[in-house]
C-alpha cells in the first residue's frame, strides 16, 4: 500500500505502467501452487491438462526500476506475506461480493 500511496503523491502524469513488486521472477505454475497451498484449497490442480498456447506466459516479474530508482521505494512486505494478506482479505470479504460475481 505504501508504494501505491507514494506513486499517487509523487507521479503527476502516468503514461506508462508502474510496477510495484519484488523484481523477482516467479513461474506461473509455482504461483498457482503457492496460492493453492496458502488458501488451503481442497481443489485438484490440473496443470498441463490443457494444451499450451504458442504465446503462453510462463513466468511473471514486476520490473520495479522506476519506483526504486526514481521514487526511492523499497519493498517492505515479502511476496509470501503479501499473498497471505491478500488471501485473508479475500476470505473476509468474499461473501460481500458473491452476488455481484454471479
């Protein structure tokens, strides 16, 4: 949240995406498995069950050079801690939005 607030305070005109993150790549498969585990999901993952598309994205990385070098932002929450907080928030509020999702 501190990164979002910093960007809102310091950046007047956005003409490019601004990434806030650890700058460490993570494979999509590993991200899915991590979320599945942290959420204590009982569902069965079927990674690879569908044929991969030629332009499939295999990993993601939040390239944060702008916020770290220009704005002086530093990551203060680890990736796992942020995922845990996001999952907890979702579980608290999921019923509030359930009807809107349907």
